[in-house]
C-alpha cells in the first residue's frame, strides 16, 4: 500500500526534529527519569526526532522519501546515499523499537535506564557529522531555525555524570 512521499522541505523536517529535542529536554528538566509515563514520551520523541533528521537529510540530498515511520528503512536509505551512516546504525536500530507501538500502547511504561539510553542514542544521531553539518548550515541560513545550542547537551552531561 503506497503512502505517498514526504512533501516537506528538509529544513522543515529539521525544525520539527529540533522541537522534539526541545520537548525531551523540558520533560527531563521537569520530571527527570522518575516517571514511567514521561519516560515513554521521552523514548517516543527520541524516535520521532531521529526520524525527522533522517528524512531531512534524505530530502536535502535529493531522495524522494516515502511517508514511513520506520527508522530501519530510513537508515537503509541514508546508508545507500552515504555509507558513513554505518556509524549510527545501532542507534537507528535500537530507537526503531520505540515507534508507534510504544506511543499508542497505554500499558507500556519505560524505565529510567531505557529512557536514558534512548536520549544518549538520540544525542549520538544529533551530533553525527552528516546531521550536524545540516543543523549548523540551517543556523546560518534559515531565520526560523533554532539558534540556541542543543538543549540536550546539559541534560546528557548530567545523565552521564550520574552513571
């Protein structure tokens, strides 16, 4: 069943990906990782942010992106375009587990360790060179792109220091 293609511009995908990152940072700032319901939102938004960054990368590089939400398939498309994406394969594979099934099942409660790991994987993708280059470019060329530094940076440093 064909679902059509993503018709958003690459910069729009990156802007909404940044919103997911900001949402995660705000949730962690307010609740930490002590609330299973909020942890579920954290892992879901981690999945969504990576999805949007991969789609944005693909669109920027001339790939027609189908309307899908599977990180493994989006990863494969990005890898086919540039094999350096092998460096984030594990992150994409693992975050793929936190898609719609997690978001729409009210019985699922994510524990602290899983939520922290999801944020670390998102941070790896967020700072992956091919994604980071586009983010940096957009900071200088798109007046609608968030100009602040990654709101997750401080959160990640705090999470990592408590290990």
